[in-house]
């Protein structure tokens, strides 16, 4: 197979994680790593510059003067890879996505053996990240061969639909009782969207789908971008035997901060961009009954308000959510000066 370039984006003080990812990627056989330094902290950038100086033949670094978010960061890295004549395949990794042994070989072999017309322009493969996937929903999606099951139900708001309420209650009960389930994961299957971390494709795919929408800044930018593959008649195939391990557990897992409990003042940044971008994206493609959509929105807003009043006695999260919905409805994207990334 032709050359494989990794594209990754780093920020903050995360060189200690990034270095592990780069070295694991080289152990897997990648030819070059392109790092986008999203205006990381001085101590991390200093260490990255030194590492870059010692590995210029295999590591390329773009040093940005401001944090452009995941959308802007990955866009810059993808442009760099696309314009490099030596690059044929791109493997996207977050700066804490550690490729497990054999993960790249699994991707390469599957690509080579898959008989699909125009696969360079239509296909992306996707490595499996255990901490990122809802196993129950994923297995249902892969075994049913209905990729749309991996998306929220049509006319949902923020993944909430009144018809799914029994499922939410069941999930909460299982979590509270710490009930574990045994899952038999299929070897591969099609999904409708993907995160950046783990996505593998020929660079000609970018001629079909373009680059991430920089105006999204952070959150849902990966789903909006990868959904273009599905919308253009292509496929995203998840390979559950190509493993990537998150070195750091996602913060919403370590803090047990998900669902309604996430709508707190300390999460204002996440609430705003996740709700604004998610609402904008979902309204564009997944609404065919406006009455049901607005009903789900009102119920969800009521649940957030009640949760804020009872558990935190502070409705900041609710107010931020309303602001996000208003901006999404107006098509007001880009950075909001009230909510900016800190390095």
C-alpha cells in the first residue's frame, strides 16, 4: 500500500501524550506524522519544537498562533497532508489516541481486500475506540446493517426523543445498579458518522467531501464533516479489530458528567458549542416533523430547567442552552467571544 500519513492536533500542555501517540504510530508503520500545534502552552510547545528538530525527516509540525478549535486544527492538518505529493492515505488521531499493535495493518488489509467501486473517493475506514462508543447501540447498528441506527432518532432534540424515554430510564437504572453486559462485537460494519480520531482514508476522499467546517470551531464538526461521506453515497466502515486506546479517559467519563448533569455553569463552553452546532447540523438533515421536533425541544428544555433548579439551584446551564439554540436557528456560527478555548 502507498504511504500513510497521520494527522493529529495538540493543544494545552499535552506533549507527554502526543509523544506516545507519535511513537506508537511509527511502530505501526506510518510514514510521516503531521502535528498541528493549536497554540499549545509554552512548556509543551518548547518540548515539541525540540522533538521536531530531532525528527524533521518524519515529523512535520504546523505551529498556530491561536487555537482554531478541532475544526480549524484538523482542517489545517488535512490541507497539509493533501498537498504533500508523498501522501496517499491519511489516518487521523487525537493527541491521546494510542494505536494498539496491529491496528494499522488491520486497516490496510481490509482496504486492500474490499471490492468497492471508486473507494478512493467514497470510502473511509474507522478504528474502534472503546471509550467513545456506546456498545449496545453500536452492536445493534452493525448487526442490523442499518447505519442510521447510530444516529439519534429523527426529530430528536439534543439526542432526546419522547418515544425513547423508556430507553433512557433503563440506561439510568443499569448505570446506577452497575449492571454489566456481555457483548459480542461484530468484526466490522457501517456507521453514518465518525469522530476524527481513528478515521482512515485515501486523500482523494477530500475531493468529494472537502474539509471540516471551520465555523463550527469545536463539537459536532467531526460528525458534520464525516456525514458528508454518507450523504455523497460513500461508506464509513468501522473495524472493531483495529483498536485505538484513549490514554486519558474522556473528561465526561472521569467526572461522571453526562446527560442532564452536564448542564452546569462550569460546563458553559461545552454546552454552548455542543448544543449550537448539534442543533444546526440536526436541523439541516434530520427533521421531517417540525411539531414533534419542537415538542421534544420543549420537553428537553423543561428537564434541564428542573434539573438545574433542584440539583444546582443555578440556571446558568439552561440560559446558555437557550443562547445556543437561538444562534443555531440564526445560523450564527464561528467563535463566540463569550466562550473561547483556553490554552
